[in-house]
């Protein structure tokens, strides 16, 4: 799969109508500061398509991108950022629930986790939610360039165990070097080709 065009469509405080809604969707989920925006930019090879920040909790809206004029990439708000009020955390939770309840047709969720750390409670909750709702998903371990091959070898079984997937199913990804980009694009293509049940 090749991404030939990528454009920002809109930001939504709540999931609802937007231009082009009805096209297949690929959602990107992960905790705050896991590198969702950087991954989207490197995947699409468009600098600043998704706004990046060194401050966790930057993405507080549902951001919609149109890819190849044929599907939407949905950047969901990061979870697990402690420096916001409980009310705001609950608001994010409701936003996510609304999205997953109403997204149509959702073909794949890219669940991003930081390869440097064991999955957080939020990561495990997201994993359980995806399994519990029967949603197709792929785990991408971001920031792969930050670890040596030996360190990765130690972390992959931990990620696989905590997220109930096989180690070979996890796609190691680096927005800095581009490692994993082709594999992730292949997985997205597979998701888009799979028939909707």
C-alpha cells in the first residue's frame, strides 16, 4: 500500500457528522505522549499533518484525516494523562466510548504502546476493551529507535504477555527512522480489504 495523498479534514469535540463520513475508518489509539501524531506524520510522509507536542495530552479532540481520498484515519485523544481534572478525564472517556459505539465502518484500530515500558493500566484497559468489543486491532510498539536490539528482545515478550498477542504480531515502529512503516501500511491495507461483518 502506498499513501499518495493525506489531508486534515476536521477536529471534533464529539464524534458526529463530518465531510465524507461513511468511508472506511482506521483509528489510532494510545496513551498520551506515545507518539500518535508523529506516527501519523511519518506514515503519511507529511510534516505537521498531525500536530505534535512534547507536552502530553496535546490531542484532546478527535482528529480526522482523509487518506488517498478513500479512507479516514482517526486520531483519538490520548488516555492516561494525569495532569488533567477527573472531569476532563471522564469527558475523554465518554468521547472515546461514543466514537467506538458510532464509528462506521471501523476496519482497524492501531493500538500504540511505548516499547520502552511495560503496558500501563490504560494500555491494558484499551486492550481489554478492544478484545471485549470484538474490534480488529494491531499493536504498534512506538519509539523503537530508542532501544537496542537486546533491549527490544527483553521488552517484546512483556508487551505480548500483557496485551494477549503473539510477539510476532507486534509491529515495532520508529517515526524517526521509518522502521515498521511498510509493515504497518500492509496491515492497514489488510484491514481495509477485510469484509465488514
